[in-house]
């Protein structure tokens, strides 16, 4: 090696070191931001997985949404400069995929609580799972579960539409077919909205078959899953009695006055025979729609029958007439939870 070559080599080392230091200084803000965001993503991802395992799907959705929100332009720059010092980072597609699954599972929990205004959320979850996300290795099973639940939700939205139109017979037939033929119907995320709709069709059809089908499936899901949605629906369906099992009562004369009819409906309600109490109290309310006592009693019955929207409407009507009605105010607050 010549002296000139040796001198050039010695001179090149400091220059390379200087270039490295300059690059490191320039990259350090992005590295700091990236390390901070990495910590946020990891914390939210870990919390999200724990919430999913605990069947707290709405909470899991919030955690995965927060993890995805940490991904952005600054995180992209962090990933770009990361080779200078080395380190780990999260693949965007993996985060988006898990967010999509969490969104899908949370939709089932919402529908099980009676919220069927989820069409836009289904679209977003599907975009995450199908287009934005990816599922490496063993995580592919989550993609399958996400796809299955979203397909089932679309069917259940049509069933809910039939209920809104008052076509409970058609809705029940679809639900019965799902219970008997859909291999995935016992997944908790699908079973929650199925149980909700079975309860709704049973209390409106009031047939032996619809009530027995609802009771059998809801109680089976209550035993299989610990989610509070199943506990609530099992309690709601329990007092609903099929017609053939309702005890015959000898009534000398049908009540003539409004007060007599109200007392009869109230007596059925106190015995938790809400299926009998409801039509009597509805007649009373129709005869005297501004009677707050009748309206409040009917609201309580609606709540026990799982007809929360009807109960809310009655409470709101009472409070419009009597803003200081504490009973209606407390019931409306309880229904909002």
C-alpha cells in the first residue's frame, strides 16, 4: 500500500464517522418519536389482546384504534431511519388487520345490546380485514373469524329490518334457520345479536315455538359464555311464558272500568306475568294516554320484556308532561346505560 493510499484511508475514517454523527443527529428526533410511539403501540396492542380474551370487545376496539392512530408519517420516517441504530417496529398492515378483527367483534357486542345502527362500522371492519390488513402465520385464524362474523352481521341486519317492519314471522324463520344450520352461530360475537333478535321475535310473536326456541338457545349461550349480554337476555326471556303453559284463570267478569283493567294489568305485572300484563296496560294507556301512572307501569313492563325503545318513549312522554317525575327520570337514566 502506498503512503498516499494510507493517508486517504486515514482521512476517510473521520469523514465517515462525521457523516454517521450528522445522520444520527438528524435522525434522533424521529428515533425518539418512534421509540415513544412504539411504546404506545405495544401498550395498546397488549391491552387490546387482553380485552379480547376477556370478551370485552368494545374496549378492545378502542385499544386497537389507539394503536393504529400512533401510525402515521412520523412513524414512517422512524421506520426509514431505524437501520442507522437498529430496533423493532410494527408492520402497519398487521396493526390494521387486528384493528379490523377488534372492530368486527365489537359490532357483535353492540348488536347484542340492541344497537343495530352498525352498517358503516361493518364496512370499515371489512376494509381493515380485507384490504388494509394482513395476518401472518397463526394470526390467519383471526381473519377467518372476522370474515365469518361480518357475513353473519349482514344477514342479521336484514332480520332486524324485518322486525322493524313488523314481519316477526319472517324474522323468526331466518333466525331459526341460523340456529339450526349455521356452524358458527355459537361464537359469542354472533350469538349475542342472534339472542337479542330471538328475544325480540319471541315477545312479539308470543307463540310456543318462538318462545321455546329463544329460551333454549339463550340459556345455552348463557351457560357457554360469561359475557354479561347473555346474562341480561337470559333474565329477560325467563318470565316470558308460552301460551300453552300459561295457567288458566277463572275470571267471573271482565273488568269494565279503566281502574279495574289497570289493577288487573298491575296484578299480572307483580306476578311477573308480563306477557299478560302488557296488552291490558296498553289498552289502558290507549284509553288514557296522559295518565302518568299507567304510562310508567307500562314502561316498566316494556323494560322487562326487553322492549327498551318503547319504555324510553313512554318515559320521555311522561317527562314532557311532568318534568319533575322522579320515577320516570330514574327509569330513563337506567335505560340509557
